[in-house]
């Protein structure tokens, strides 16, 4: 595969790869580095890439493996906010404060979930990925994803209502 073909086939997936990496490592700089590392690995394998049927899926798998390698070697407790702080302009100041307080509570509950549950919940509910996309990213099957997602949502709901019931 020549450089021009490589650019045409793999570069259109850059934003999606970045979003996936960011969700996994929860840090902008590390996510950018991992995406670049993914492109380097893909470039080094360019002679074998002509046989790949789905370039996007293949690049996601390489990216996922790079992210997992990073997480295994990382000792940092990198966390990122899961729910945006912005609220609509028509919400009163008091309502805005209440929403931010509730969002903060939910964020802390989500951060206490097991890593796999937290990650699947982020992919589905925060990023809006489909089950098929989550399957490609995580390597889990659809049934496992539904079960993990259901358990994560139940844990968040139960924790919120048992500890912070209004």
C-alpha cells in the first residue's frame, strides 16, 4: 500500500479513533499519542493491509490494543468528567446549581463502578455508540455488553437513590 492509498483508507477514521482512545484512557494528550502510535503501527504493516476487508474495524482493534497496553503500563489514576457542566440558558440559577450537584453525584457514583462497567456506560450513554461499535472496541459480544450495561445502570440508580434520595 502506498502513502496516498494509506491516507485515503485510514485517515478518514482519525476522529473516531481519537474519540475511542479518549474514552478509554480519559486524557486528551495520551489519547492523541495513542492514535499517532496506532497510525505508526498501521503504516509499519502497510504491506499486509491490502488484504484487510474493513480498514476501520482493523484500525479500531489496533487502537484498542494500544490503549490496553497503555492502561496496563500506566500507574496514573487518570479520570475525566463524564457529564458536561454546561446547562441550557433558560434554566434558572437555582435549577442550574441543582443539576450540577446531581451531575456531580452521578459522576462520583460512576467513577466508583468497576472499570469495565464504567467504560461500557461511557461508550453507550455518554458517547452514543451502538452495541456493534462497542463490540468492535471492547471485543465483547452483544449479550455481555447488554448485561454489563444493565448492571452498571442499576448500580448507579441504586446508589443514587439509596444514598442521595431527595
